[in-house]
């Protein structure tokens, strides 16, 4: 497939990001202690390998990738989306580390997914080839859904705070906006 120069450079950076993600995930699977977190990483791993291989195909095959990237369904782990059942636990960076703990693994993985998601979204907005654009959009959704899984696990452990927005804040923000009549607008 003929790629525009910027698409080739974006795919190169995103492929290198996959090398980092897959390598870290392999390390994480060997170090993680919590069975639920381990299961999440193991479940996500084949998606990241597929993502990497699809990018390699786009970079190396003249007719593009053979298959698309599957997008996982959203998984609901938590029941309340505005309040965690566990109090947030404090954290301090460790300066001498031989092995990561589960919180460090989840944090590193979550931040990797969030950064990758932003890069996928940005590259998709710049892609000129509709096939590449769709693949990058799917890769964004994959990263987003995997990040949601890890974030929810972190919330259940007290590693990520979750609290409802104060009513006063919502009232102040909501008072700034008025609805627009939709009678003149046509959705296509």
C-alpha cells in the first residue's frame, strides 16, 4: 500500500510504541501478583500483538494489511461510576526498585495505554488513507477500552480516586450553557 510520508512516520512511531508496550506487558505478566490484574494483562496481550503485526503489514506489504484490528467490548468492573468503594491509598515513588509491585505495574500500563490512545487519535486525524484512518481509530478504541479495564481495577484497589463532582460545581458549569433548538438542524 502506498503510504503518505506522514503516515509512514506515524506508523513507525506507533510500531515502536507497540514494541515498548508488548515488552513491558511480557515483564508485567511475569511480575504481577494480583490474579485479576494478571488476567486483564493476559487478555489484552494478544490484541497488542495483533496491533503490532497489523502495523508491520501496513509498513511492509504493498497491498496493506490482511485483516483489521478487533475492538474489544467495554467491560464493566465497577458498579458505581462516581464513587469508589475503597478509600484512595497514598503513594510515594520508590527510588530503589528490584521488582515492580501491582500498583506500579497497573500505573505503568495505564499510562502507556493513555499515551498510545492519544497518539492513535492524533495520527487518525492526520491520516489521508481511509483504510489507515479506520485502523488507527480502531487502535484508539482498543487502547481506550483496555485503559478503562485497568483504571477500573485501580479504582477497586484504592489506587485511583473516584468521586462525584460537587453539585455546586455542576450547577455553575451547567448554568453556562443553554440548549439549541434542533428543529433547524438536520442529522445525516
